[in-house]
């Protein structure tokens, strides 16, 4: 248990060592079980390719059911500056979050990619299925959090993808599904179809077993809004994931890569996700496990508008 906590701490520490042209991201998402409100706080360290000083900035968004989401930014601040995942404020939004529960990092991308930086970017989830206590304030409203399911993830690389989609789905009882489907900006790769990395943790076991990159080659992604999909083989199973992001509950946030290139992500913490895991029996693929999340899935689609 102590080793697990130590690794989570290591996997949340900054990786940036001063090189130009790097982007490092930390984000936390959660759902308040009392009100159904979703919350997202996103923090970035940007090291411009131009040689300008590195800076930190970010934003927070609140997604109350049936209401227009609220998005507010903080920064930029010259590096070094404190991370604001646990506590901070942006405009009329402030937060104070305490994660509860033992965790083990979920490697959406291969472990070697995170350690070596050989891929254009890699994402891991040091806290894939925690429960948050604390509070969120949005204007005059305050949300008192008690046992709010959520996660904290960490990304490091050269910048945002050409196109991407992301899903975090808390499936209950410590089970989670994490999806990152992306097209690289690197020449020769940006014309390829999205490569979907899918990782499920069920009963403490991570699926698929083995290298997630090899697993991604057996999957297919269709990226669109408001609905996107990932399907294909997942180890000994097949998986079918459909995500719908309601336009009225989605915020558009503009990004900037270290080289100054713009991107836009369309994020909601009130997505609907339907996940079906099938296994082969008697010559046919039959449902093995199935989950439906109505308004509690966390998702986004990124584009180069």
C-alpha cells in the first residue's frame, strides 16, 4: 500500500526538465453525486519553442445539470508557480479538493512511453478512481462534496494532437474505463486514422494485458460531435464504446501548443457513455459486461478549427 501511494506521488510530479517545445498537463474531473454537477480543473505548463520563459496557466469549468456550463481561466504565471489541482480559483470559480482512497496508476499509454518520451505525448492516470471531499464555489453557489467520484491525470509531450477524443468513465466499485484516441501532428502521421488507447480496470485487473500500443492497433475510432465511437478487439474480448456530448453541456476551450499552433477542445463532464464488453462463446460474440453512464461520463473532442 505504501508503495502504491509513493508511485502515485511520483507520477504526479512535474516531468519537465527545461527543454523547449514541451507541454505538460494535469487535470482533475469529478461528479458531485448529490447535485449531478460535473467539475473540471485543468493546469498546463507550456515551454515555448521560441525560447520565451515557460509559464503555467489553466482553467476550471462547472457543469450543473440543465444549466449553461461556467468556464473561467487562471494565469498565465511565469514558471515556477504552484499547481492548482487541489485548491485554487479562477474568476468566480474556486475549489478545495481532497482525494480519498488508495490508488494505483492506470497506464492508458505504454509504461515505456511515459518513461522514455519516445511517443509525441503520453497520458497516465495516477488517480483513476478516487473519491473527493471538499467544496466547489461557482459565483454565489457552493457545492459541498462528499464521496464524489473522479480522477486525476497527467500528460507530457510536445503538444496537443492534431485531433483527439478522451473519455473517463467511473464504472463503480473501483472499476474504470479510460480512452484516448488521437492523431499525431507529426508529418506523415497526421493523415493516419485516430489511434485509440483503451484501458479498463475491472476487479483490480487492467485490460487489455500487455502493451497498450499493440492493443490500440486492433481498435478503430470514429471521432465526431456530438457522438464519437471506439470499437474492436480488446484482448480476449471485443469492446464497443459510444460517447455522446450534449452540445448544451459542452464548453469549447482554445489551446495553444508550444510552437504557437492553435487547437480547440470540446469538453463536457456530463457526457453519456455506453460500453459493451463481449466474449466469444459457441462461435458468437455475446455480452460479457455492459455499462451505461447517463450524464456522469467525462469526455472531450479536440480539433484544429
